[in-house]
C-alpha cells in the first residue's frame, strides 16, 4: 500500500483543540476576504434610527412628494404673493362687479368689483399663517402639559385628565361663536388664541400617552439607575422617542385649523374685513352663487386643496413614523 504524503493541515486537524482553533481562524480569514460577507449577505450596515428610516420611506412615497410640493408652493406665495399676483387685493371697481374671466383677470371679479385672483392669492398668506401659528401653539402648549403629567403622574396627571375632559366637552364652533363674538380686533391673534385654547387637549393626551410608554423602556430605567436627573431623562431619553405621534397629529391638525379659520370667518366671528381671507370671500360670495359662481369656486377650491395637502402630508408622515406599519 503506497505511503500517504505528509500534510501539515491534516495533521493539525487531528490534534483536537489546536485543530479547532486553526480551522476557526481559517474560516474567519475566508469570511473577511469574501466581499459579500457571511452567506453573501453583503457588508454589515450601521443600524438606522427611526428618523432615518422615516425619511427614506418619505422620499419614496409619491403622496408625500406631491403634498410637500403643494405646501412648498403655498408657503412661497404666502411669503411673496406679489410673485404671481401684481394687483392690490383691496382695490375694487364697482363697475366690474360680478363680471367673469377677462384678460389679466382670469378668476373674474367679486361683488365689490375686486379681482378674485388677487384676493385668492393674498388669502393664502392669512390662512397659512393662522394654521401654522395655531399648530405651533397647540403642539408646544399641549406637549409640555401632557409630557409633564405623563412623566410625573400623581395628582398632576389626574388634574390634567379632568381638565382635558372639560375642554373636550366644549363644541369648537359653538365656542368660537361665543368667545370671538365679543372680539373687535381685525388681527389674526384672537383666532389663533382661540384655537390654541381649545386645541391643546388633543395634543396633550397624545403626548401624555407617548411619555408614559417611553418612560417604561429599559434604556430610561437604566439611565435613572445611573443617576440621571429628571430633566435629562425628559430631554435626552424620553422626548426624542415620544415626539413622533405629536408630529403626526399636529401635521394633520394644521389643515383642520385652516378649515376652522375659514369656517369662523364665514360665520362672521373669525377674521374681519379688511383682512383678506378665503372664509370672508366665501361668505360674501355665497349670496351670488347663482349669478356669479366663480366668486365662490376659486377661494373654496384653494381652501380645499390646501386642507387636502396638509392631510395627505400628515398621513404620509404617520405611515413613515408608525413602526407597526413596517
């Protein structure tokens, strides 16, 4: 029988523990040299955060892209309405009252002879301003109250819960008719203040529930055991992980507040002339709907598109930030 040649690798493989260590080293070197990593899965990526995953999903969502472009356009013309409307929204000519579309005046004239196109463009500034400022006020005020109540609990949580129940029992439109009917100011601040006053309970409950859920996580308990202060726990560990539901609700509510401003202005208790508002224009055009429907069509259409854009944006953000939908 021919003698087998001496093979060092095979000899090492038969020596027990030394062979195991040598084979493990050989396998590790092979995996390092393999460009695809173990089992061809590719190089290991760093774990992404909730926000990076959400941004990646949003960029691929056509609903988000479309609504974001519409909102960007609305914000631009709110800041610089003269870019697309060179006229004066308060300049009227009674001789042209209720006339339809004409060269240079594509939306026609309203009952006072004012250019509907110019008033529709300038009305964007008022509606977007009211919606954004009301949403910021509601989100900040409600998040602070709800977050503190959820974190500390006890009697403060009980008092906040009963207080929110009282505010939830107040009908929004009826409350606006009562509270704003005594206001004589022509600025947007009374309307914004009313929305913040009656809008914070919803955000407060969302924030409270998110904070209660977040403070029970292991990383919060570990930070507390290491001696982290309450302010550090709230600002560093809880708030970044509890703010997502608040952002979603606030984004959707922004469109609701724009619609609410138009409703109150239509009823005559919101914004008042000479302020240019879609709600005011819709109210004045309602009596001419048979003879001059264009007076109602354009401001109502602009209002509907704006509210729809913010609702679509909120739905896209909700889908991206909700881990249950992944």
